[in-house]
C-alpha cells in the first residue's frame, strides 16, 4: 500500500523559498492507506479503523448519502475539475497520538521541527495539536490548564474519551446536510481539534493546531469542535501547509463552535496551502447571550479557497467579528468572506475583509448579512477593500444583505484600489526598491488585520506576504 | 573640483510634451539655491526629474551628481546615493508606521552606500534614539513614530515629516519642492529651522518655491527664476526682494521679448 514514487515538484509562483520552508515533502511511509476513491466501504473502513461508536458510523453513512444527492455548487469558484475518485480519503501515518514530542515518529517530527512547532509550543502556546495527513499525531496541553478542566484533544480521541459531550454538540451547528462539502466531511472526517473550556476559565495563551498534508492526491477532512462554557475565553490558532505536487489535493474541513453566555472565542487561521489544494471549508459559530465570536482568517495559497466563516448571534447582546485577508497569486482564486446572522435583539457585528490580487490572481468577497425580525437594536458594519497589483488581476464583491427588521443600523462600504505609481515613487525616492515598496504598501494594507494576530504569527504573516511579493513587480 | 550637482542643458518631457527646455545649473556643497517662478513654469518637473520619477523623460542633456550621470539610476538608487526630494504632496501609506518606514529606508541607504561609514543595519534602540533626536528638532511629538505615514496628517504635519525623513536619511543633495506651500507661519518657521539645522558643509540644497516668504527663514546664496521651462534670470538674495515687489510679469515679458 505504501506509495514511494517520487512526486514531481511543481513550485508555483511563490518561488524557491516556499519550497525550502513549506514545500518540502517527506517520503510516504504509512501504517495504513485506504484505497483511492469514495464509497460506502471506505467510510465503513474509516469508522472501523477508528473503533467508533455505532451512532458515528450511522452518522457518517447518512452523510455520505447526502453528499451523493447534493449537486456540485455552481457558484463561487470552479469545482468541476475535482475528481472524487482520485483522492485518498484516509491515511494513517502512525499508530497513536503522542503527548511527548520525543515519542512522535522521527520523520513526522522532522516535518514539524522544520515548521517550528516545538519551539512555538515552548515559547508562547498553551497547547499544541499537530495533524499529519488524516490524524492528529501529537497533542499537548499545559498541565495548569488541564487541571482547570480544559480539554484539548484530537477529535478522534475526544470521541473516545468524552463521547457524551461530543455527541451533544457534533453536527448540531453545521448539520451534514448544510452543503455538499459539509456532507463529505461528515462522512469521511478524521482528526481536527476538540476543545472544551469550563465556565469562567480564561486560557491566557493561544492553543494551536497545525495541519500538514504531505501525500499526493490526499484529502484532509479534519473536524473541529470548540465549546466555550459560560464566561470563559479561549484563543485557538490554526496553521496549514502542504508541499506542491502536480496533482491536486483537497482540504475540506468543518469547524463548529458553541459560545455560551458571556464567553468569548477567537479563532485565528493562517493558511498557506500550496497552489494545488482545493480548500473548501465550512466554519460556523453560535454565540449565545452576550457572547463574542471573533474569526481572524488569513488565506494565502491554494488553487481555490471557498470559505465564509459565520457567526450566528442567537442570544441578546451577542457580538460577532470577522476579519479576513485573502491573497491570490497566479492561477489562484480566493472566494472568501463571512456571514453574520442576527437572530436576537441588540446583537452587533463587524466584517472587515481585505483582499490582494496579483499576477492574474482572482479574489472575491462574498458575504451575507442577515437580520431576523425581532432583532431590534442590532448593528452591523461591513467593510471590504480590494487591492489589485496589476492589470491582469481581478476582484469582485458579492455582498448579500437581508434585513427583516426596521430598528437596526447597517453600514456597508467597499473599495477597490490599485498600487499607484505615485505611491511607489514616493517610497522608492526614499531608497526602497520597487518590490520592497510594493511589499510595504501591501503590508500596510493588511496591517489592520495583521495587528490582531499574536506577535509571532504577525511576524510569520508578514514573512509570507514578502514571499508572495518577491519578484512580483518590475 | 567636481561640482556636487551639475544640470546640463536639461530637456524633459512628460507624456510627449516638453516641459523643461534646456536648464543649466550647478550646485556645490554648502550652497543653498532657490528656484522661484510662476505656476506651471516647470519647477516641480525639475524636482521630480532630479529624483527619478519614471513619468518624466529626459530627452536631452544630463544630470551629474558628484561627476556621475544619474540618468541610468532609478529613484531608489538616487536616494541611496544621497539625493533627497521633499515632496510637494507627500503620499499617504496607510498601515505603515513612520518609524517602520524610516528604518527600512535608512537601512536601504546604509546597505547601499554605508552612510557614516556604517553599512550595517541600524539597531532598534539606536534608531529610536536617532528618531527622538530628529523629531525634537521638528517639534514632532513621540506619537508620530507610530502613526501611519501621512495618513490623516495635516498639510503642516506632512511637510514636517518630510523634513524629518531628510534629517534621518542625512542626504548630501536635498531638493525641497514647495515645502512652504500650505504652511501657516508657525509651521513654516519650524520647517525652515529644521532645514537650517541640517544645512552644512556636506549638503547642497535646492529650494523650489512660488513665494518669497520662506526666504525670510532660509537664506539662499543664489536665486534663479524659472519661466516656461528655462532659467530666465539668476542673481543673489536681492533678486528675491525684487520679485516680491514687482512680481514675475516683468521677467515673463522680458523673456517673451527675447
């Protein structure tokens, strides 16, 4: 079953530094690799391999039926080239998930070492999970937090160790019938994070998960569930990378978040997929009374990203915030945005989206603002700004606004700008090269979002932007 | 001795239209020259051409800096070599702080030429000290370091920050393009004092202005009058007073009669 054929490298627009830092690949050595393609047997096999309870097996099979029934979405990006029969749905790289870094198998450890995960864990994280292909290979949480009752586990372990709480929430925020890719994830999900924060507990430093696709034609379908109990706080950060192969990979995650009264969750994503990954993710949070949900979503790379983090404000006074950055280079389409749904009175929301297109890349802002009848006194402010770096690049805005209540305050602003010759000249007249000047303008453009990132991630984000910008002008 | 800056028979076109029609001007170190003239005479074209704006095409003549032609150099190289332009309309760069921008610019200049015999990047504490010192000269309070470059700045603040940039980058040839325009009297005094503090044996200054009033604060040794893309008249400080009294019309008429 082990596929040791050497993959062909096809380094995209991001140049040799991407290859060095993220684009490397490890030889494929797997404990178990399911056959390519999707059918009932594969789904049963995944469930059997994981030794899952009967309800989950049934849930998966029902979701598979829904996946078959639902037509391929014909909006957003072009999904018609995805060949579901040419994808590996499950790959087990190691027999177990480790809690000590030393016990992680060497070749996998090497990958995460190169990406700087162990250092980050020591320095500024409360806990780390690392997923390699289909499953979480390592997770760890600071002892002080586990003593307070905080749970941070791979989703598979959570299902085994905390079946009741998983069953209570799993699929309740994003039902498998929500959309075709949520159905797919529900059928073949594997890995992802589970977080539970007990009432009143504030997790001071972020919890992080790192997702890595290594194999060719791999599908990664992680499933994340976060429950913040009353008055608690947690910040979860995820990072994603993959090497560049000539064949496409599929990343289709589902993230469900429940935020109870007065609690707050911040969910930060820094995604740097290689340019052959279809990234089709459903993310949704439900905010109860006076609860706050914040999505900070940075999308770089991928062939096509379709992702609209959502906040359903279901309790009075809930607040939702979606801050996003999308960068589309050559051959890439970032169809991203957010959804805010006001389902209760005095709920407030902010969407701030920034997109950058270069070398013929395409970005689309797609957003929904919905206010239900009775959500009196609600306020929402949507702002999306696009920056085009050249004539070949493209940006579109698709704002959907459905307001069924009069006593609300709604603001919407959109802008498209180009890097101007005068701005470039101004910076160059101070000694910056043309490419340094353009990079500085782009960094400034996304600064309002980047400044929301923890320092270490902000540094990484700026570095990624530099990589994308290198050699882009002149 | 090689002149510091030598402009020889300079002809410049913008989008096919000739604006400068043969400028000759030599500026040495430790000299301040002022170019005055009516609107549309080509003063800003000269400033932008010296700094290397890609929109301005030199069709004839040359610009020599320390004996070397600057024409093959882009705006970045000219700056790294010590030519500085204070803009008439500085651009806003949202999201980029004054400090971050200036440190990047200073390091680019250091890397290229080794200002002060130091080609290494400036350390953050060293840079902070330098900024504080230069900001004090221009009476800019500390918060300016962390504000976004020219974003929401008043006209006077922009001009002060231009001179701050000049102070930090420590150029050898400074071109000030209508630095006095849009300034109230206090701001004009602060900006002028800033320029005077920087003037010295290693710096040549070309001051471009429409009005005489900045010359109450900055004292050039040479005054030139630009009319229709040419220097129609040159003289000492007394020429500025004459212009103040009589305006530009008599020169324009004399030029037309030629």
